[in-house]
C-alpha cells in the first residue's frame, strides 16, 4: 500500500511541477512537490538517512540541470533565478524523486547498472515529456537527448550507490518492478504522440514587433469563434512587459465590439520569441512567435501544445499566395491545418464608409 502511495505521490508532484511551469505559475508545482516531500519524511520515512538522500538528490539535481542549462541543451520557459542555475521548481521535483529511491524504486536503485540504464533512458523521456507539455524547450533533440541521457545516467548511478549505503536491504523484486513499470508508463504517457519541440523564430526584435497585427487566420480559442476584424496590438512597457490589446467584432463586421487586455511576459530573452500571456493572474499562457518575416509584415504565433495558432499581418488583407505560404509553415510546425479558419477582415476605408 505504501509503495502505491509513493508512486502516486511522485506522479502528482511531477505533473504539478511541469504543468504549472508551462502555465507560468511554477510556485504552485513547487509547493505541491514540497508537500509530497514533507508528508514523506514526517509520515512514511522519518529516518535521518532518508533526509540525507533527499539533500544529496537536491545537490545532484542542481548540478545536472544547471550544467544542461549552461550547455544550451535546454531552456526553461519559466526562466531561472539566479541566472544560469536550475529553477526552484526543478529542484523541488528532484527532492520528490528522491523519495522514491529507497521505496518504490528501491530494488532498481540497489542495482547500480540497472539504475544507470534507467536514468539514461528515463531521463530523456521525462524531459521530452516536459517539453511536450510546455515546461521547457529543447532547441535540438539530437544534441539535448544524448546529453540528458549521459547526465541522468551518472546522476542515478551516484544516487544508487548512496541509496545502497544508506538502506542496504532491497525491496522484493515484484514490488519494484510494479513501481518501475508504473512510473515509466506515466512518463511515456506525457510523451505519447510527442512531436519534436515546436521551433520558434531565431530572434525577434521586440521594438519592430510592437504595433497592430491583423488576425488573418487562426485555430480559435473559445473567445475567438465567429469574430470579425480581429486585431492584436502590442506596446513594450518600461518594465519589459508587453501591454496587449485584442479587439474584434462578434458575429459580424458591425457586431458588438469586444476588447481584451492581457499582458505579455518575455520568458526567453535570448530570442524574445517565447512569451507568457497573462489574461488572469497568476496564469501565463504559452505564447510562441514561430515566424516573423524579414520586414515584420507577417507573423505566426503558436503554442508548444499545437492547439491554437494565429496567422497575422500588418494589413487587414494579404495576397492569397502569401496566406498559403504562411499556412504551409503552420503545417510544417506540426499543426492540423484543417482546423485553421480565415478571420474576416474589412479594409479600414470600407469600415469608415459604413
């Protein structure tokens, strides 16, 4: 029964950390993971050895993720502080992972070779799942996944040797196999049908990107169904955030005027292409600039989940050849373009004539 609890508790911590990081509220996930750890050391295993193992796992996690971050193998969409070090929510996840080492994963961790293989295979799968869910970005899978595999293989070997020293008697093999299978299936579930992380524009000049963008086509959110004259406007504020105004008419060109004023937060300052868009505090929705033309006349905005996309231009109407070219880019990014709809736009002269 305790083994099942240990498995479920870790999975709750993992999904909480990854999903809340993806939505810009990583402190919720970190608090959940720390609650799992606190419950473990106060109710399940009160031994000093268990606390020591958790502390060592935190140090190992700090080294592993900070090294991967500085190597350029990955980027965390929530940002990092201090700069260049693993974010706090990842460290809380390492602490939660440590609670499984001498419990649900005990039989595995008491066999160093098996533990090393688990880390080398399971580590990259877990990070790929995290990228799919939008918590981090892997710029190059060919580079990132082998590096993560090596780092996690070494990390689990170190933790395995320490676990053996602190708790010499392993769990029955059947229980450990059940635990390992459950954890791997859950992780693979996050990767199921996983495409490569969505590519973004290599560099976005924020000053040039500001201003009005007419929505030419989209896979609409629930508020964007049956909209006309949709315009997204950006203004860069002095604090580095983007004051955003989204306006449209509902149901017809002369339908009721609607207005939303979310705020954008640049998460990736190296490219300025990954933002968090906050409609309601404290949630920041994933928002990625996939493409912007050289003259900043056309742009495509999407999401890691590939659920919504926006094709936008500086003018309300564009040539059909330009639209088809942009639509082809959307398809290459991994979207189902059968879901994309044209957004009716009316030239300003016609609007003023009415």
